[in-house]
C-alpha cells in the first residue's frame, strides 16, 4: 500500500513539475523578448520582478518533486556504513526532521499571505503587482511540500514498523547508493 501511495505522489509531482517547467519556459521567453527589445530601444519592463516571482514559485512547488526524486542533498557517511535496518532508521529520522522543518516553513508562510490579503498589498515597483497573486501560489507550494513530506514520512514509518527496510530505500534512501545497488 505504501509503495502505491508513493507511486501516486510521484505521478502527481511529475505533473506539477511539468507545469512549473512550462511556467519557467514562458518566463524565460518573456525575459528573452525583453532583452531583444532593449537592443531596439524599447522594453516590456518588469522582467526582473516577474522572473523573481517565477523563481519563488518554482522553488516552493519544485521541492516536493525533488524530494520524491531523491534530489535533496544528504550527508550519508554514517548511513552508508550501516545495515539495512540502521539505514532505514537514519532515513526515517531524516524525513521526520525534514517534515518538521517544512511544516514550520508552511506555517510561517501563512502570515505573509494573510497580510497581503488583509492589506491588499501591492509590490513597490512600477508594475504594482497585487502580492496575493504571488503569495497565494507560493504558500500553496510550501503546503504541498509539507503534505508530501508528511505523507512520505508516514509511509516510511509504516514500512519500518513492518520491517520492510529495503522498501524505504526506494523513496527515501540516498540517491548515490541507489545507483551502486543496481
């Protein structure tokens, strides 16, 4: 059951990653168009601001995909020298810590969004972008990451309790070890 949940999460996050990637391509096209237009003495304006928003959104939404693809940096000197049970313990511990950190970030991001909504805040730039347009999807990305990390942690805990240590390595193990195991 746990591995089916992880497979579903992987499919969902691949869809999110494709959507975010398409958004980054649109942003890059916008910036490139602005750069070309500058050569002819005109500009679209606001490309720096929009690119910054795109990076913030891509980061918050991309973290869950990176987690499921084991792309986050890990220092695994102790883990690599342990048996499968101890590796699973290290992995589950790291997921518990990560989940706690990400939940904290998501909780701390809420007041930023709330303030934007309450005050009708706009960017202090020529575009005067309503910040709720940026803060809402940014906050949603952190909540999505928190949900993914928590779900993955619960699946890993379940597998650890069932003594299926090897299965945890498929989705929370260290990427470098995955390549050497195959």
